[in-house]
C-alpha cells in the first residue's frame, strides 16, 4: 500500500485514538519538536477522542478542514479546570438542538496544532461561527483587518464590578470577554522567612531570589501573558533577571504536586493561576499573595461571526450568562457577568491592555522573549506528564 492510499485509510477512521500522551503540556501555542511533527502528520487532523455520550454533540480534538470553511460551528478551548464541567453544562443545555457539530478541547498537543493552524489564517472565513479561546493567544496576532465589526458580532457588555478600572472591554467590542484566570504568587513560608514578602510583581526581579521561582511552562515554553506584562511595565531588560530567578517552568498541576510533596522542588515562590492556587489546603506552610498591582489576567474570549450571530443567539447568551459565570467563579476564575458575586471582590486585576496589544507586534515580541528566556542547558524540565 503506497503512502497516499495509507493516508486515505487513516482519514476514514474518524474515532481513531492517537497516542499523544507523551506530548508535553503547553496551555497555548508553544512549539516543540513533537508538535511540529504532528502538524505534518495526517493523523493530527483526526478526531482523536471517542464520541461523547451526550446526545449528538461531539467532544473532539479541535481541528479544521483544509478548505475555506470550518467543519464545525463551535470550537471551545477552555482552561483545564473548566473543561469537563462546562462541556457537560453545554451538552445538557443544547443536546436536542441539531445545530451542527460542536468540538471542545481534547489535549494540549491538539491545542498546539489548532493554534498553529489558526495563526496562518488570512481570512475570517476560515474561522468557525463561534470561537472560544483562552489567554493572550495567536488571535491577537492575526491580520488587523480580520478581527473587526464587519466580520464579527459586536457586544454591548456590562462587566462585573470587579473589573472596574481594567479597561478590559475591547475597543471595537468584537471580543466578548467572558472571564479570566488570574496569576498570583504562592510562597513557601519556611523558605521566605528571611526574604521580604513580595507585594508587587517587580519584586520578583530581586537578585536575592536567584533560582527561587517556578513559573508556568516547560523547557521550550513560557507563559506569554506573564512575560508580556513584565515587558510592558519594566521593559525587555527585566526579562534577564526574571529568567535568572527562575528555577523551573512546569504545569500548574505539577506545581500542586510538588507543594503537596513538601515542596519537592525547593522553590521559594510559585507563580500560578488562582484556579490552581485556591486548591492548596496547607495554609500553615504556604501563602497566596494577590499582588497589590493586581493579579495578572489570562482572559477567556469569544468571537462570533456576524453572519451567524442571530442563529446562535441563545448559545452566546449561555456562554456569557450567570450559570456559566457562577461556574467560573466556583473554579477560581473571575467572571465578567455582573450578577456573579466573587469571593475576591475588592482585589485588583491587572489587564495587559488593548493599547499595548495594538501598538506592538506580538509575534515578534514573543520571538524576542523566547530568545531571552530559552535555557542554555537542561536547567528546565521538559514535562510530558498528562
């Protein structure tokens, strides 16, 4: 059997499982050699998860056809703590509506493939009718003529009062911000007795913290949002001391495992999403610091095509509604829904800012950040667990 015939056979196996457990976790778009190889692998276009039991909806790995229109009307990539619950809420609400195919996040490797494809689009026609993504991802790098009120629905959103002063509302009201995760600092009290407790983000640049920090990521991936905030506030020169102070970059789930194992990494401080930090029960040894200049926001945003807005009005209202908002809150996220009461009310939020996004080439900036923060040895771990 030649290669073409073999590929054809593979593509007909819609529910085929793909062995991707060895792929390292990267919350959004970080490249690795394994990810690059998957981009050229016919199997990477498959639905790699079996059909979900919830009615006619399929919870598949995000993928798009190579044609000019999307295969699915809805693609939703939520942060890990939200996936199972929010997908089930959606299925319970819309399982009897024959609206087409809805796909949800399947695996970090699949996210890498999806975002790598998304970053190459030159036309809004390639996008699904509804697209939900997390964090500052490659959507912000697309040609400026694509993301505009001509192509996408605009939203007059009333924001929760916790977002007051953040100016997070999109200038053209095209991005519908549904909520955000918030980066905070977790201290090991036993290892910071002789170090002044940081109250603002710039204090992580303190030379006394050399090899003391654990950040989100791994050997060849870093958290875009965190580093972009440091560039915005303190310039590119701030990245070198931040890099010097970084002991390791790992997934937040691995951070929790390390902390529950008597801080097996021996780090003084961990920068992690509040959705994970709130799970730490040991308050005798660990302290959550919500910086005075604000927990750094990693947004959850929705784009809805203008041509499909009315057809899916009930679905877009669901995503921005109180039920989903309360679910976000209960999982440690901050919801934009104005009727949601947050336990962290009164604490400051720190948004990167649309002006910074508009005035900078984020693709080039990410490349520069990667050059500065790339390990020159095996100092950081390449994590491939889950």
